[in-house]
C-alpha cells in the first residue's frame, strides 16, 4: 500500500514563474492537507481539502497561491509568480474520513526560487 | 488562540540515557494529540495518537502520555538511530486542521 506520493521532490523556479506541486493521497484517503516548512521552523498549515471542496484555506496567502483536489487525479498546490520568499519545503498529508484520525505525510517538495 | 509549545528545543543524550520530551497545549477543546518523528530532508512519520487524559501508547523505546494540559514522549534507553526531530500536533474540536509545535531536535550520542 503506497504512502502519500508527492512530486516533484525538488523544484527550481526563477522569480516570476509558476510552481505546481502534486500530491497523491494514500489509497482510500479523501482528505488532503498542505503544509509549508521553513528551515528550523515548524509545519505551518496552509489548506485542507476534500474531494472537489476546499474546507479550510485560512493558512494560505490570498495572493498567488491556490489549491485543488479534483474528483480524479492528485491534489495540486499552485504558486503563481513565485518570489524568493516562497522557497521552502511543502508537505502534503492525507487521512481517512472521520474524526481525529492520524494524517500521513509525503516526503515533500523542496521549492527553490532563484 | 490554539497553541502548541514543545520543550526543550534541542536535547543531547548519551546512548542509554532516558529522558522525556514535553508538549504543552492550549486549545478550546481537544479532538486528538499526535506525535511524529521527522528525519532531515524527510516528511514527518506518524508515531502515536492520544485522545483523552490518562491515555498512554507505547512503541519500542517510546511511550507517549497525555494529561489535560500536556503530553510527554518518554524515550527509554535511546539509541543513536532515535536521533530526529519529534513533532507534536493537536486537532481541536470544531476543526480538522493539525496545529504543530516547533519540535524537539533530539541527538543521541554513541
């Protein structure tokens, strides 16, 4: 049973380009989270999605960032017009339907903006 | 505001020297508390879920406990391979998002 799959593992973008990060949840998981982690800092919540719905995007910047989790296919975190400050590790997690079940994380995408 | 605080920030132990990591939380209502381990360059790896005060979970050299205000991760006779950052997270009533502490960086010396 494959875990949470994220790709690419490493992504280099020039300032002003777009970054698209993909996350395939564990089999049977219908809830997806995106987190951002800067070096020596904790995981910061960005967005929580269920299939075809954004449940909570309170941690996501209003400008340039968007996320989706379509009926078919992976969840996508999209960052438009990237800036140096967007450089970070972005982690996706998934969990089963229901209450406070544990979330399982992918290995992350490390975005570097040059 | 819901908050999770972990201490110490960093801990160095000799192999075999037992210790405890602390996670204190201030939340409106606790739905669950979670411990994760994160190795450098990797994603967090799930360790334990605790739901109510008095609950305990064990796995190999690790034991997690929960009170109404804090959780402890006890490490018994640690080995160098236990070196990692240990993260604590809570999910509060009425939400489904995981709020993380900043972690404890554990280094176990041979």
